[in-house]
């Protein structure tokens, strides 16, 4: 290590990962994909590939326990990992869970956390097979590692998109971000006046999008039933625009999306307006929706055309075309990504 000091904020999360990746040599021929996709891909002796992915959640950075119940946190930590397996078009099988606990946490609190973890294992049909438990000097630390599998011919990397293919996204976007605004507001209200009951009735859908997101394994299974293999796929954890840039970078392609095709729920839209936020910016830059963004060949369009929860938001272009969005007014403007930045850049 040299004496030079560079602030992490200068590089940002993705720049830092690029640096780690540049210095990590792949030694084993069975490592088909190391750092850089939603999950690592490892070849076995048979035609099933192994998928591995890991995510860490820190109190005060990723969650605030003043409005996140521990069982929801447990559920979400598993769902976020399942989502990375879904993004490879794979099926999750087992998880390892590591927890760091400060002495603020009781046995009952840990039980509540694991109630959520176990509920997620039940709904995604996976097994909790181990982990590690340690004390922590700074609140709750939670890390989940997931193992999944995918058929060799079905694996969907970020790198497979090519010109003229169709860009699709599942579900609706921006809800988790706007749900977070509601929870933050209620926290402020509570801090100024603890007698006030939280007013969440009108915001149930978006609060649930924030507190209890689901990984879209249903979409993975439906694509399999319809015999559609996405040419590229990524999950929307950092915001649509940021994920589009990842797809473009890894696929060496450009993309054009259409504002009027972006899926947004009415409650997300109305609440964004209430918070004086631009609904489309929330759709493009809101994190934690855990929907799937993928590309399909034109030939597969007819198979998905009538699917109620898959939206065709744009098309893949050449790399030189870059990434752009066509506004409702018909203007084409370059796409901007903010993403979720934990390093305050
Ligand atoms: P996602 O949002 O899909 O979880 P990330 O942006 O966190 O993906 O990570 C992108 C890639 O970088 C993944 O392949 C991940 O495994 C890898 N990665 C992230 N952090 C590290 C690290 N500290 N060391 C090695 N690889 C990392
Ligand atoms: Mg991912």
C-alpha cells in the first residue's frame, strides 16, 4: 500500500468494486463468472451451474430500527439475496446468515429477526443452513450469503443484451423509495409528538414495498414455463437508471427507454406528488424495488405480450447510441443515474 490516501467517496461504491475486481485473479476453471454480476457462477460436473451471492445490511446505513420491525428486516435481507439469484434466472436453495449484535439486542429481538428470516425461507422454499454470530460495537450487522442453481443454457448474465432486443421490467417502480419517505415523515412526527399514532392507512402498498419487498421468483418461474430465456438480466436494487447503465456497460450496448412506458403504481405517483418529488425521477432513481430488468429477443415478444406484470419499456441500441429516455413530449434526453450511494458521493 502506498502513502497516498484516496477517499472512498471519490471512487464511489461501483468504482471501489471495479478496483477490487481488477486485482482479483480468477484461478479456477470452474469459476465461470467472478465479481461483476448479480451472483458468481460456478461450473459443476453436471449441467447445473452454482450461483453464489452475498449482501450486507448495517444499522444506520441500510435500515433504521425506529420504523423497521425486526421480522421485516429478516424477511427483506433474505428477499434481497433471492433477488440476485432471480436476476441470474436461477433458483435459490440455501442461505448462510451472519449477525453482529450489540448488547442493545435481547434474545426476543433475535427471535423476531429469525421469525422473518424463516418466513422468507418458507416462501422462497430455501433452507437456512448456517452462519456466524458475533458481538458488535455498532448496532445490528446482518449479512446473508445465498446459494442457488441454474441450468447452463438458462443463465442470464448482465452482458447478453444486443441491438434490437426488447428491454422489459417486471412490476412497478419507485414504490420502495416513496414508502421510505412516508416512514421517515412518520418518524419525525413521532419524535416531535410521541402521542401521535402513525398515519399509514393511505400508504399501505408503498410502505409494504419498502418494508417487505418480494424477490420476483414468480417471474423466473413464468419465464421458464413460457420458454423464454432472457438474453440479459439484472435486479433493480439501486434504481432503474443505474441498472440500465450496468446492462449497457456489461453488454457493450446502448438503450432507449420511453417515459410513458415506465410502470408506476397510482399510490406511488400520488404520494410522490404529495412529497413534491417528481414521480418519474422516483421511478428512475428509487432503490430497493427488487423488480427484474431484462432483455428478450424480438422472437419471444409474442410469448410475453399479454403478461399482466411485464412491461416493455424500451429497446437495445448500439453502444454508440448511449442510454436515453424519450419523454412524454417526444424529446430524447440522455439518461442520468443517481443510484443508491452509501458513500455520500
Ligand atoms: P448487487 O447490487 O447485485 O448485489 P453489487 O453492486 O453489490 O451487486 O456488486 C456487484 C459485484 O461486485 C458482485 O459481483 C459482487 O459480488 C461484487 N462485490 C461487491 N463487493 C465486493 C467485495 N467487497 N469484494 C469482492 N467482490 C465484491
Ligand atoms: Mg443485483
